C-alpha cells in the first residue's frame, strides 16, 4: 500500500508502526526501521499543507470534529447521550450530504479512527444502559425518557452511517483494486481520493465488524472484512488501536464459530505484536492504557481457545498466559465439571459487551435479559459438551489399542457413555481452519495430535508425532557465531 | 470440504444479490427470505448464511417475526450437526429466549403482546434435541423426538427430516467407527429389521455381518499415525543471507 501520508507534527512519538510478519526473527528490525521511517516523515513535514479551505464556520466545525472523537464524561446523563447522538447525526450529515466532499482540517491523523471508535462505543454503552434500566425497572425519569425516544441510537441509523461512509469513499472498490495489485486512485472517485473520506470509509468497515459482532452475527462480522487483507500492510495496522480492535473482534468471531485454531492465530498475532512494540507504544500512553485491558481479555480468550484446541503457543504468549491466568489455564485444559465456572468467569470478563439492537420491553422488565448472558449460555453449551474430552484423551494417549469396557472401568462410567464421549471428541477434533482466501474460507482438519477409531469394543489409537524442529535451533546458533 | 461458510451451491441468484447488497437489511425482503426458507424445507437444500440474514432482519424488526419460520430454520440447522449453525442461529434470537420458561409464560398471561412464550418453549425444546445430538446421545435424540407431540409439529415442515438426520448421524459415526454392534447402531439410527438393513446396506454402503456392522475404511476412521515435519520457509533465512552481504570478511 502506498498511503505514505506525512504524519502531522503533533503526533510526535506516536508514529504508527507496521504490523510485523508472523513470528519471525526479522520482525523487530523491521519494526525499528518502520518506526524510523515514520519519524523521518515527521521531520520532512514542511511541504505539508493541511488543506484548510473552509472559511467562516471553520472553528465551529473544528470544535465539532474534536468533540466527536472525545469520550463522554463518565456517568453522563441521558440528555447528554441523546445530545451526543444528535451531534453525530449532524456531523455525519455534513460529511456525507454536503454539496460535494467537504474538506475540514482533521484534528489529528488518528481522528477518523477515533471518531468511528467513539461513535460505536457510545452506541454500545447506550444500548447496554437502556437494557439495564429496563431490566431493573426502578421508577425513574430515565425510563420515561427512553420510552419517549425509541429512535435515539437506533441500530439502523448507526449501520446507515457506517455503510454510507463505506459507499461514499468507494473504499471497497479501492481495496479490491489494491488486492489485484492495481492503483486504487482511479476507483476512488471524487470522495474516496481524499484522506478524510478514505480513512473514514476504511475504519467504518472495521466499525461494521465490531457492530455485527456485538449483535451476535459472527459470520457476517467476518464476511465484512472480505475486502481487507489482514497483514502487515493493512491500513489499520498504522493505527494501533484499530489494529488491536480488528484482531480482537475477528478472533472472537472465530471463537464463536468454533474455529479455535483461527482464533488463536489472530490473538497470537496481535499479542506478539504488542509485546514486541511495547517500548514504542508506552510513549503514546493514552492509547496504551486502553490496550492493556483488551490485552488481558485476549489472553483470557487464548486460554479458552487452547482448551478447545490444544496447541503449542508462541513462547512469549505462553509465558504471559501463565503469569496472568496460570491456574485457570491449567484447570480449563484439564476439563471436567470443575472447569465450568472458570470458563464462565473468563468468558464474561473477556467478551464484548453484547447488545440487543431494539429498545427493550419496558412493560415486561424481567424478559430484558442482558445479551451477555444469552451468548454466555450458548457458549457454555459447547463447553459442557466438550468437557470430558481432555480426560478421555489423557487416557488414550497411553495406549495404541484399548478395550472400551476396560477404559470405561478406569473412568468409572458406563461403556455407552464412553462411546458417546469418543464420538463427541472425534467430532470436536475436526475443526475448520483457514488456509487461504476470505476469512470465512477454511478446511476441516484434525485439530488433535491424537486420532482413533472404534472397531466394535476395541479402540485403535494413533498419534501424530511432531518431528524435531531443527531450523530454529540452527539459525539461532548460526546467529551466535557472528 | 473447504467451502467458505457463506457459500451455498443451490442459492438462487436473487438471494445472492440481496445478501451482497444493503437490501439484506430491508424489511421488505423478509418475505423473500421466508419463501426461501420454505423452499429449503421442501427441497432438502440448506443455506445457513441466508437464514442468518433473515434472523437478523427479525432481530432488527421484531414485529415481523414469524415463529414458524424461526423454528424451521433451527430444525434445518439440526440436520447439519455437529456444525455450529444451531448456535449461530440462537445468537441472533432475542436474549430471553433461553431463559427459564415460567418467567416468560407468566408475563405473557398478563400481557399477550409479548406473545413469544410459545416460541421460547419451541426453541428450548429444539435446544434439547441439539444437546443430545452434540453429545452423541442419538438414542436419546430419537426417544425425545418421538416422546412429545410438539416435536412432530416442529419438524413437520422439513420434508424427510428423519431421513436427513439418519444420513447425518451415519456420516458422523463413520468418522469414528470401523465396526459397530448392530444393536447399538439400530439405536443410533432408530431403525430395525429390513429398514435398517436397507439403510445401512443401500444408502450407506456398509456391510452387515451377523451382529456386527462393518464400515469401510475412510480418511477419518483410518486413524493412521503420522509424523509432522517442519515447514521451512526461505524467509527464515533472510537474516543469515543478508548478513553474508553486509560483512564480507
């Protein structure tokens, strides 16, 4: 991608670094190089004209732009939230429906991301709040206010904004062109050639990913990213928070689609990236704070996924995981009924704050269940279904053939029960994993190093052995000889 | 094997167009999707991605909800177990749908407008079936299905439901089994006598030998040991090679 815009001077120390290639030795060097490149761009800023072409209401617009990317005060009341919604409507109306493209000076390079991020965040917290108020059903002005304003922060208008920004900027066409290796400019149109629209459009795609995931539509969430290539050259990789958000929601959606290998791949990629660029990121402390929380959430999700898809993690991640969730991590991998509360706890702490898109039923407060509970219940079904697999596997590992009845005796269950577990475990070991193409593509593979088949009451067990890994060792030692 | 989740071979073109455009949010397309679900029930085809789009329309426009269509979608998704489709459909239903029935039942008495207590009940009944299937308790699946008249109503629209389930169960079993006792398999498939022999022999192509049923070897029930070799990429050597140019000694 050739989007080498000069970064404005007020971003000093916050220069976007590029996402590294998956787990390779050259990463760090590449990152440092990138970083220096960016800093140089900041030096060579003289020729940069921020493009102030607005006359009169410029300061007014500026204030609006800044406000739109600023979080509301903690505990802001409903009027403020309604007001904020109206402000967004006005601002997006101005951006989308003026005569031709508008060209206000962006308050910062990151403004397009910040504004989409904040917009969705406010939508999210508004819906959660509304649901909570309805469930509690305490007589208050809030209920009256919410009843009177059923259309504030409506899901249709939020989606409308995101889709309109995507269409205006023709970002999908641009990205498709880039994917084909062409220049995007001819496809961008009058709007899409301007950085403001281009970036708003781009981040709206990520916004959509997030909204779909919040609404529980995980397959559509992944489908949304069809145009975007998840790699180090992705445009979002230049804005750390966007980078982070994308991988979190993609990983989470994969997890809910039971594609644990893909989920782990996504989480690992970004967690490694964060741990390696920590020192650069710290300078941008504000962004870094919000990242720390999501960071912990993603470790929790990795712990959950590994229980479904036992695999060797990257060392960095493995160490951090032990530090943060060592005890839970072990017990979840062991499975059994005792592990259920742990799954529940970690899921609750690490899932997105799911929302219900429509206004709650104020007349029947008790049915306005928190959507988080709904998704938790669905997820826990799968956990319960899978909880005996670790036990079964731990025994099978010890044998090459085994009598079903004998093993049932060891496990102190009925043979029929064990037969069911074996069938379940076999089914669960076949998981869809991505190999190429869109995010929803994938092939069914055996996720386990163990495989078996039943011949009557005889279980034949086979194992996939991992050959020695020599290359890494060889390279490390070679590097040492220099 | 290896098909994207959003791919359905028999999907008609006009559905494709709706799914790819913004019309997927247009409440007016609800009827189009509903007809499509009815067609899937009839022709034994299946299109999860399109059905999810309809559930999303219901999610956004609860007043358009048709209980019957929702349950049909869920029943259809049972026929592709153990894929996550049933769960993915549940995720798009209202959050209270899985909560204990008593609460929503009482409230529906005081206010008929809620009106979806029957839906909750139906969905939870289907969730029981799904739980049996996912836990490989096929005997329990059949006895539950036969044990309640409501199930007969729920699956009535899906033509050949029982056959579809049998084929699916057989497919899943064949992954894990080379030989299985006839009695066990009869229980799993809820068939006996000549019906059983016909299904196992003709439809599945398995051999019945006395009290055992032999499943031919396939990729999954072979359970062959393998050795995973390391994949070496040229990229890994970048550093070494660059080094050779940087410092010619």
